[in-house]
């Protein structure tokens, strides 16, 4: 009887967490919709959004099972926003420098003397950083793993996913070829683009590792 009552009247904390997750999901689609209208390269947009259509149901299913924290799902939400911006413009053409110039008179490329569009590098680094909370929470639910092993395995998973993505990106570029393949690959003439992207993802994960280790320590995990 008590169990039945509890199912009919979920705990306030659980209700608040569910409401927060649904709010982020609604905000994501509110941002996705205008960016889906007239993207710079529709075919590339479709390829990039394969990650959304495949990854989002997996995240929702994972949240229902593991009940990731607000911090973890907020980090994923931020990464998803960056990805759909990259999909709208294509990663190699996101006009971040022009935006800074319009506001401040100069942009990051001007300040650092850069000539390449580095939005993709930034997103690869933030992929590593922003996925660390979710991955460490996932490993925290496995018995026998202390916070250091949780962080180490999370870094390894980030590197593995990054390498797999680069392989899939190469395969897709070969299959589609032409301007679509080049737009999706986004090397901008850099023959070491894949290796640098993987390195940036690893750097982001390493930057996130001390934070998630301390968080686990503070929560007693």
C-alpha cells in the first residue's frame, strides 16, 4: 500500500528533477527549431543532426535509468547547443570572430593572431570537459570504483568516443565526397586535423577530471 501511494505521489525532489530535465529538453528544441530553418548547408546539417536524432533518445533513456544530476544534464545541454550552432553554419564557418568584432571591434582570432576558424577545436575540447560529469556519475554507480578510477575511465571513454567519431567522420566524407564530404570533415586544409581534435577532447577531459574527483569526494562517493 505504501509503495502504491509513493508511486502515485512521487517525492518532491524527484518531481523537481524531472521538471528540470524536461525544461532543458524544451529549451533545447526551442533553440534547435530556428537553427533548423535555412542552415548554410542543408545536407551537412542533416549529417550533423544525426548525432541529435541518435544521441538524444539515448540520453533520455539513460537519465530515466540512472537519474543523472542537474550538473551533468546541464553540461550536456550546453554541449548540444554548441553542436546545433555548428550544424547550422557548418563547423568551419561559424562566424564567432565576426560576432566579437561587431561587439568589441576585434575578435579572438585577431587577439591571438589566428587565421583558421577554431570553433570545431573549441567544441572538441568542450566535449571532453562537458561529458566528464555524466561519465563519472555513470561509473560511480559501479561497485568497487573510487573517484580516481571513475575519472580515469571517464577520460578513456572520452578519448575512445573522440577517436570513433573521427573514424566515422572520415568514412562519411569518403562516402559522400565532393563539397559535402569536405564540409562535414571540416579539416580546413590541416592534415593533422583529426589528431588535433582528439587531443583537444582529451585535454577537455583532463581539465574536467579534478573537478569531478573533488565533487565525488565532497559527496562521499
